[in-house]
C-alpha cells in the first residue's frame, strides 16, 4: 500500500464515526487517537493534513457534522495541536 492509499484508508476508518450513534464505542475512541497519531508520526503532518481537511470540507457541510468531531474526537485535538505547532 502506498502512502496515499494508507492516508485514505486511515481517513475512511477514522472520520465516519458519529459520537451520537448508539453503535459508537467510546472506548474505541482511544484506538482512533492512536491510529491518527501513528499515521502522523509515520508520514508527517504536511502529508496527512490536506486529506483530513479535504474530508471535513466534503463530508461536514453543516455545523452539527463539524461539532461531532470537535466534541467527541480526540483526533481533532490532535489535529489542532499539530496545526498550532506547525504554524509556530
């Protein structure tokens, strides 16, 4: 699997989860954070961020969609901290 495929597959695993879905397992969110961190550690923020940003733009057209990620996802905290460190 090449880098692009790895990012796309990981993105498709991480982002479709919905916090308010009864099938969502909150304990699994830690696994999601680990997967996200490992991807960034392996490929770098510069490589991963454009795919994640594109996903959010395409699949989160309304505020509740974005809030799902902001409220529940440790992944978003990771993204924000990465972005902040990248900008400084």
